[in-house]
């Protein structure tokens, strides 16, 4: 089943203008509007949140808006620049989230994420990441995912706060209570329907189609079917101008998995030849499958390092053939190097001089494309004495950071996501616990080593100026070893709560 994301940018012209202005932009709390011309009238085309709170609305005469809000900041609307910015944003999303992305003017982007959400931790996590990244860039956004473009478009504008995930097959029940505008109907048509007594999308769906089509034409029925996923709505995805690609068109449609695999091999060979001419290696490949029914499907694979290895790339793409639904047949296939980077040639290492390091990039690529790139990583050290701050995740094939962990005290093999409170029997101030209760189980301590005192990082926040922790390695009757600490020095309440926590488990 197809899954489509609609990204709604309610203040796109304002957000784009402020991003372009940078430090010269007007303060966010000062009312700002964009003005354009409709025939001979100067009207407001967009309002910032402060202007909306002041009672201004798009479509209002500019002279009236200036009377209502003295000192109103007015800038000229730039529809062409807004459109170009939307296209650039679509290209940014193409690089990071899905191979099928298109601008949805004037204030949206449509993304086909069928089969791609697991690479980002699921649909909800994917939407949160997308909206969050835009928010950090100063762009307000809402996003929804549904079975069709029409449904996702409606949910992003009327249900998302700021995200909304529609369960598969629930499009009709969710669309029914929404207003007529949710179906992307022209304003004049929606007004005429209201005159006839229709208020919601469900009211239209329950009516016979023939009288409505006779009165309003085929567009009304088509919009209803598109929202429910009963009519296809293909879109033309954006593509970078300088991308490297290989294309194959077929005189007769193909559908068998073996045939698809054979042509994937030919496309990969053609693409690698084109990459070699430019001195590039592929970091991400998109296979676009054009079906005879005008539907477009996509398969995306990523690589940890740039490569032109035909066998490896062919294998990664062929592993995804099961996700391709050929329908009534495939009439063309396009293989695109979505991300290509310079590929440095390396001299083979002679076994007489040194032992070659094993190349695990192929294994990393296979795992990352099956379970998602976020699930394959390495742990690297961070220069911090606080244990939970001393580790970070880095890409599996990233070079060494050059930072190591302190070796004067051993560290547990497993560090808990956050320290867990334990009940202890212990002597203060410098003795380890004689016993402790963790997750409802009491454990008697047979051996212990410590304390190792860890001081707070006062340069981060004032609360850590006097904070300390005393860590102990303890072993229970069963031979299990734990890493526990007391918050505080055991004497001064300003240094911590003096409660005990379990922070790690030794292997």
C-alpha cells in the first residue's frame, strides 16, 4: 500500500523572507505582512503570527491593514522567489528522506515514502525529524502521512499538530468530518456546495455522483476519489540538474523479478561507467520504476562510503526487488546517483609489507539498507568525565575521533540510558553499600571497589558547581557486577541528594 506525506508550510513566504534577510529581518514580535497587487488593488498576501494576532488576514486591503496596525512592516510579495525556494526545499528533502519528492505550490511539498519509513525509525519518527529540522531552520511546518496524496494534504492542514499519522485504510472515516476545502476544491465551487447545504467531505461522499458531476463537472468526483485513494494522482518528482543517471526504456513491459534483476545489473554497469568518467563514487542510489499505468515507484539504497563496485550495488538493489509492485508491467527504469562524492583510488596493500585491514563496508551497507542507517553505528568517546556525556554515536565507517576513555578506572560494558534509583544499606560517608534493591530484587554485596569521584561540569550550568558523584564497582552473591554511585559526597547536602543509583552493568 502506498504511503504519502504532505508537508504544509503555513507561513512559507514569511519564513522564506526572514531566512533570506538573516540578521536584518524584523523582530518576530513585530507585525509583518507581504503585499501584492490584485488587478488595481494592493492587498495583503501573507501575514506573520503577530499580524494575525492583531486581526490582519490575507486578502485584506493593504490600506486597511495599515490603519488597523500602526507601524506595520510591509514587504513586497515575491511569488517567483517563493516557488524557487519551495523547489530548493524539495531537493533538500530528496537528499535526506525519500527518492520521490515534488513541490506542491504554493505552500506544500508532497513526498512518497512507500517502503522508506523504516530507514528513519518509522513514520512518526520520520515526520518528527522532518518538522523538527525545519523548525530549527526557522520554518514552521506541519506534516501528515496517509494512503494518498489527497488525504495527506487534508490531514496536514486540518488535523496535524504538528504531525499526524493516519492508519492504513482509515482515510474515509478521517476525511468525513473535515470541511469541503480539505478536498482541494476551488473556493467558488466550495461556496456553491455550501449554498446547497453541503458542509463536510462526508456529506459529498454520501451523495450520488451523477447529479454532482452534472452540476459541477468531473473535478469534484475526481478530487473525492483521489482523497480516498481510488484514483491515481501521479506527480513529477524533482531532480538535481547535475545528477548522474542511467535509463532503460522497454519496447514491451517487464514484470518478472528475474528480468528486473537483469536490467538492474545493466543499469548499475552504465551508471558506474558514468561515475568513473567523473571520478565519483555513489553514496546513495535511487531506482525509479515507471509503470504502464503512469504510477511511479522508487527504491533507495545507501552506502557508508562512496563506491563504484558494480557487484555490490547490484546486490543491494536486487535485495529490494520484493518491494517493487510491477502492476501491469514496467515500461522504463531510471537509476540515479542521488548522492555522489569524489572517490579516491587506493593502492592495494602488499602482504609482504603489512596486513590489509578487512573491508566491512559491504556488511555495513547490507545491514543499513535492511534495518535503517540509524540502527548501524559505532560508539566513540567524548572528552567528558560525566559517564552519560562521555559517549556519542558516529557512522559505522567514520574515521576514528582520536579520543579515548580514561583507563585508570574500568568502565561497564553496558551503560543504562539513565541512572536508576536503588534502595541501599550503606555506611556513610565513604563505604559502598552492603546490599541494594534494584527492580524489586534485593542483592547482597560481597565485594566492592571505590570510590571514584566524578565532579560536575560547572561550565555547563551553575547547578553542577558543587555536584559530585562517588562511583563503586560492586559484586553480588551471584557474581554479577554493577556500577553504582551515590549522588553527593556523603556529608554536604549541597553536593547532591545522597541517594544511590545504578548506572551500569559489567559484562
